[in-house]
């Protein structure tokens, strides 16, 4: 087998800021999706999710960083995606994201400095300005980008959440070991990584 070394790099000062995170909150619209909502004739809602992002959330959980979804909207599509990814912590139809986040922090017994957040618009600002590490997608509203420690190169719904996950994994010192774990196959008796 040809060896693979990680090619991902982030600035050292950014990695220092992202160290010690124990949980990560993800917005949905504009972060896990591109922010567009498709509504059919009978009122059904369609959303597109990136499998890159989904795999990133699973890797984050494998590294011991708890992924949490807090979204202002509620839809069967979002609930299905959260269930498919096996996420244990999600809040839907939230009008007060700060109160929802504080409840999650209490449940997980962690404090704001141990929390990372990725959000794209004004409802996410109360979390972005309190989190130990704040991130916004490239296509986020200007105020969300201004509040973030890091703005991703990728847009929401197109790998922004994966970039956020990868950054946290590198900061936790888990990225390389998880990458090497993914190289194992069923052929040699090892389980490959989780499907996204």
C-alpha cells in the first residue's frame, strides 16, 4: 500500500484558537445546505446536503468532539439527515439559538470556551461571539464573517462544514490518525470509515 500523508494545512495561530473544543454546533440553512429552500406544489421542502460535510460530522464524533445541530427551521428533510448521520444532539425550529445552545452546554457539561460554532447569519451571532472558536462559510452574511475566527474557503452546502470539521480535527491532533484509519479496508480485516 502506498503511504499517504496529510496535505491539509491551517495557520498555527488558528489551530491554537481551535484547540480544546469538546462540542461543535452547526446551523443548517446556509451551513449544511447552500441556504436555498425548494418548495414543491404541495408544500414539501427539499434541501441538498453535501456528503463531504456528512462524513466530516461523523469523523468529528469519532474524535470525541460532539456534533450538535441547532436550526431555526424544522423539516422532515433535516430530521432525516440528522438521523442518517447518527447525531445524538439536535434542536429544530429554534427561535432563540442562545437559549438552545446554553441548554446543550448544560446537558454536555461544558462551557463556551470548549464550544466551536459555525453559522452564517444574524440568528447565529449570539453563538459566534461567545464560542471558543467561531467559523462562518465563505457565503455567509458579512456580520457572521466578521464575528468568526475563520471564514471557510468553501461555501455553505458545498464543503464549508467539512472544512470546519477538518480544522477542528487537525487542532485536536486527530486528523492524521483518522486519515490513516480510513485507509484500512474490509479486505485486510479492518473496517473502513463510516459512510456519509
